[in-house]
């Protein structure tokens, strides 16, 4: 039996929503938790001090990108990713499966692993479940993900089944390789990934493989890959129902308030996405009354903050008018401030959702937040 790393603190009586505590090598993490994405060892446009100021206890980086550049030799010389980027809190690393999925024209998948050409220089590489575990050991990941095969919305069942068979095989091999690294002193945790595309029986088959592997945590993959919103919600709920409740549960790649609150309601503890920083760099920001674009002419004379209910330093110190000016003049500061605000907004939303769960009022909290947010989004 794999040692437990997660404790449920409070369970909502009316839904799957819950609060908990995740025990990791560089400190405990309160859940539910949103993880900012620092693909290349940095959350774009933000310094580590900004992330700590907001209150993040864990961020995400990517094995595929760091393997290609700067490479494992640099990581070993630096003593791991934490020292390399000067981040002393937890890091979860994605296995690179999704990046390989998105670069389909450059890769070939076999039971042995995935052969692909670098998007940087075209050089040929081979990643196996074992080598991905080893790369993440070198990175010093506090949570590492198994190598998996992600399939897009619309994949025919035969292809989805073949991808799932490989993912399940890779899980067995990843678990064995991870156990060997633990024997050599590595303390990071391994999460298995549920796949199966949008076929219920394949998702059930994948869940059975996850139960046999008994990894410290589990993740739901293959969602938010182009499917309609109602299908996302259906398969999020169905997938969550298949996972063990005593383990931390992670949905990969969601970062909008609507999807995050939906996931929390289904008992999901962890989520990540590039969306808040990517949209921030493009001048789009969250507010309680829905998202809006800074570039709109209506902001040119608006001396109020992005959001009067937001407590972040951007809203305390800068006006919509000034931020629009920065965007229109292509000043880097616009990306920095908008990204900070968006991450603060999501962190605060998730924190308040946790408070609502503890006070048995999450359903009301979700309904009241979305009624304003979605009305303003129309």
C-alpha cells in the first residue's frame, strides 16, 4: 500500500466539494489549489516573489520543454529545478505527454515510448515511461506525472482504446521506475493519469488500471481538448466518480473560473492552466462581473481599478485607463500587471471556495459567483 500524502479536512454534505491538505517534500499545500504554469521554469511575466506574495504553495513546470532546453546536464549541475530557478516551494512537473499530443506531426508512438522531433531544432529524441521518471527525478519534482497518450475530442473508439492500452502499460512501467528512484533517495510523488477519451467503458478500464497501480495521487487527463462544455461537465463528473476519494485528485489543464468551480464541486483538489497568464499577456483580465479586454476604448477615461472587489496590488495602485495605455503602447509592464491580477483573482477565488466548503455553503457561493460572472461574460 502506497503511503498516504493527502487528508480530507472537510467534505461538503451536498456535493463532492472538499477541502484537504497535501503533504509534499517542500511544505504542505491546502486544497483546493490552482497551480500557475511555469513551463520553462518561470511563470511568464512574474517573478517568484510575486507568486509568493499572492500565496502560491505549488507551481507547475514541464518535463518536455526542460528536457529539450536547458537539458538534464544543466539541471544536474544546478542541483535540480528548484535551485536553478530559485523556488523553494513545491513543483509539479507534467510528463510532456500533452506537449507530444499537441505536436502530433512530429512524433511516433509505440509501446516502447514516443519518438519525436524537437520543435526547437528538429533533432530526434525518444522518451519512455522510465526515462520520463528519471528526468523528473533529476528535476527534483515534488510531484511527477506518468507519461501518457492524450487523444483529442472526436477520436474513434479503436484509436482511443489503443492509446489507453499504451497509457496503462506505461503506468505499470512508470510505477516500477519510480519505486526504484525512491530506493535511491528520491522523495517526489508519482501521479497516474486517467484516460479513455470520451468513452465511458474506456474511462472505467483506465480507472481500474489506476487502482491497481496505487500511486500516491491521481489525475484526470483528456479533458478540455476541444469538446463542448456540456461534454466536459459530463465526463468530468463521470471520471471523478471513478477515482478513489482518499487520494488527491487533479484535473489537468483547466483555468477558467467556470471550469474550476465545476471541478471543485466534483471533488477535484488540484488544477492548472496557462490560461490566466496567457490571456493576461494578451490584455484580457478577470473580474467578478466577467472578463474584459483592456484595449477597449471605454477604458481610456476609466480611472477605476480592474475590479473594485479585488484586493491585489494592481487593483490598488493602477487604473483601467493606465493599463489600457500600457497595452496600446505594447509596454511589457502590461503583461506583468495583468498576469499578476489574473493569478491573484484565481487564487482568491479558490481560497474563498475552500472557505465556503468549510462553512457548508459552497453551492450558494458557486451560484452567486457564476450568476454575476457569466452575466458579465455575455
